[in-house]
């Protein structure tokens, strides 16, 4: 029996609540992964253009955490796409 729902990589949580339906069409998986990659790319490009010498460390930590979550989600979506394409 195969698992239809794949949990997103958890963040210090034992019970997953965000799941990927592995039967979702590939174009939908791709679109969701792309949206997250684009969002994190835009955040990092904005940071690269800023003068960070006066940046608040808490703000930078928040941006880094949000970026990590978006990247992790995107990787999970790409993993499901890869499994589907190899099957």
C-alpha cells in the first residue's frame, strides 16, 4: 500500500499537518514549487541589494527562516515530482 499524502518536511513537529498529494498533476506540483522558489529568490535578491550594516539581527533571522521554509517546501514538491517522473 502506497502513501497518497507526503508530509512537508517538519519544523520541530512530530505530527505533520501540511501534506502533498502525490497524485497531484505534475504541472500543479511544478507551479507550486516554482512560486516558492521565485518568492525566496526575490527576498534574497532584495537582501543582496541592501546595506546590511544597520540591519536588525531579528529581522534578518526572520527573513532567513522564511526563506528556509520556502526552500524546504519547494524541495519537497520537487522530490514528489522526481518520484513521479521516475515511476
